[in-house]
């Protein structure tokens, strides 16, 4: 009580001698991290009382009928300080609707702005929900007056009062500020997160800018960005500072300006976009919540599993999938729910010849908490048939190689080998990387570097290539191989090299035999 009495005793002197000063807290565009404006906050440090809280001295000023003068001093001092600062930004002031409804007080406020030379369209007035409810008709008139002057009006602390969409629309607000209590809790409380998301979506739908208050951590700022909130205010983004520090803050950030374009879709646009994608996608799309219920599915998905949409929507996995598939899909979904990873299974539904590749993907909310699974089903029937035909052709080729001394290969323009045919002793369906490593390991170590160097040096010539080296053939036998390649040209340019590895062991042996006979002719 003694402290309150002392505040009441000294408030008159503090207001009259302008000892209550404006401090500036930046409002930041969360994507660019640039300052777009400042909220002006009243601060009083008394030589006897020390720092006095705003709740205390504003109440004291109101009881002494000094609130209009205090507001005039604060707005005039702030605008005079900021009028010569660089860059385009706004100043936001908390003004009780009771002052805005008083013609004399309103005159003081407009005089404070005009005397400073600060533009009216760079001023914003913040009004709380609670103050609106106290005198809605008077507040509506005040908002209209401010709009006529070019001053924008902000609904402050949205979500703490009796939020009404009718009221929000009727007052034609330019901005919504989400109450800081929700922002502080949203990283740990799902309900607060949903409220913040809903307010952001509401702002997008009404084309009203949304500012989140009390941003105190980087985690909160990141989450707000993911939710689509464009602007933030709080200690992590910048604390309230006196005028001389505020201008330094502006200069340190470089170009600053008011951001008007919004990159995030409204919930209305987003919903219709997703519905259009779901309806037209050639893939089967389905969303399963944490209770294993199918909450969304497109026509393609329903056709794949042979069900009508009404037999899928709202049903559990065990109801949607036939008995033969429930265990497979259920087990895959449960594993995915637990560890977030699962190889896409191939599924062939009963009575269907088609084969589907099912991609289950975990879905989380903005804070990373799991909320369900998105399932994408792709018809791979034709791909499976093509793979089967390819495997059959490769097997036929493999069997033929057993009786043939030739293996085919291909290289790119720069000489990089991009394909080598299989050998009969290689495992079936061995990958190209395995096959190329196998070939390289088979080449006689004395020949590897030589042949590779010869090939790389020859490629720029564009002429046919030939080299002979030793390779360990199937069953461990060492064979002589001739590598030959010719360039393939299109419009005069080399686009590929095509070549063969041919077993010339018998030819080499005959050549050696002939050479020996010439060196040691039969004297008989």
C-alpha cells in the first residue's frame, strides 16, 4: 500500500515533466528477420522509487485523469525520435478505447503525431479484446475515425477474451496479435499449438497480418514460421530499448521495410488445393490417424483395394483391408508408427492381378509430434512385367555367354564405362556396380593400369579402339581378351562408345604356336 501511495504521489510530476519515456521493441518479419516496426512501451524509472511497473503507473495516471497527457507525451516523444530514423517502419501504440472515444483526448493524439511530422499511415493503434467488449459501439466509432486518418488498427492479445468472428470482421482490423501465453506454451502443449495455428489460419483467410507475441526462443520462432506466422515480437527477437539504441538496431539490419505479400496459403486455399490433388492424382492416396482409422482416401486408392469410398472413409485398417492383407499392412504400419522407418512393401490384393508398391510415411504436426500416416500406393504391374521380361532376357543372355567368347559393354562420351554384360558365373540379378567391380577385379593386375591409361588417352581421338589383356574367366581360368570399341555419333558428335570383350585365348595360342614354329623350324 505504501508503494502504491508513493506512485500516486509522484505520478503527477512524472507525467508533467515527461519522465515516463518511450521504449521501442522491434516487430520482426520471421522469414527475413528484418524489423518492420516497433511497439512503443512506456517505461518509468523514478529517482526515489526506482523502476515502476507500467501496470502501476498507468493505473495511477488514470486515477489522476492524466492518461490523455501521458499518452500525448509518449506518442509525441516517440514519433519525434523516430521521424528521422532510416528505413520505412511503423510505430504501434497501446491506446485505451476510452481515450479514442474522447474528442479532446483524440485531438491530443492526432496533434502528437502531426506535430512530429511522422506519417499517419506509419502509425498503428493496438486495442485489446477486453477493451472492445466494454464499449463495442464506442470502439467501433474510434476504429472508424482512426482508419479515416490512415492509422491502422491492431487487435491485441487475441484469444484471451471472448473472441468473435463477427466482431473481428465488423471492426475491419488490419492486424491480429496472438497472445503471448499461447506462444510460450506451444512447443510443449498441443492445444496451444492448435490455437496458434488456428489464429494464423484465420488471419490468412481474412487477409489480416498476424503477429505472435512473447517469442522467447529460436524453437518458438521456427515453429511459428512452419505454421505460416509472418511476424513476431519478443525478447528473442529484440528487447525494448530506448530511442538511441533502437536506431542502432535498425542500422545494424540493413534494408528494412513493411512486408505486404504473404507466401502462405490460407486454410481455404490449402484445403481446396489438396482436394484437387487427391482427386486427380494417378496414385492411391490415403491418410491413417493414430487410431488406425482411414480419414482420407482418393478414388484411385479405393479402386486399388476394390472398395467404395464409403467403405473406406472412417474405417479402421482391419475393416478396409481384406483378411489376407491386414496382417501385412497392419504390421508395417505399426512398425512405422514405432520407429518412423519401413521399407515399402509390394502388395497384390486378392482377386487382382495388379501389383502395388505401398509407401507409408509418418505425418507429424509442426512440433514433430506424430499424428498419423500418409500412404501412397503406386501401380507397378507394368514395371514388374518389364522387370520379369528383362530378367528372362538377361538369363537367356547369360546362358548364351557360356557358349560365346564375347561380352558387350558401353561407355559414355568421356570414356566412363556405364554398362558391362553379365558373365555366366555371376549371381543372378547382380547390380551394375557389382558387375563392374567384378570385371575390374578379374583383370590381370599387370594389365589394369596399362589398359585403363590406354583407353582414357585414346577416347579424345574418336577413333576405333583396341587393346589386349588377360582376364580370369569363369572357373578360374586365365584367358586372353581383346577389347574393341567404336564411337556412336549423332549429328557428327560422339554420344556413346559401344564395345566388346572377346575371348581370344585360342587365337593367341595359335599365334604363339606359329611364332614358335618360325623361330625353330623343323629341320627334318
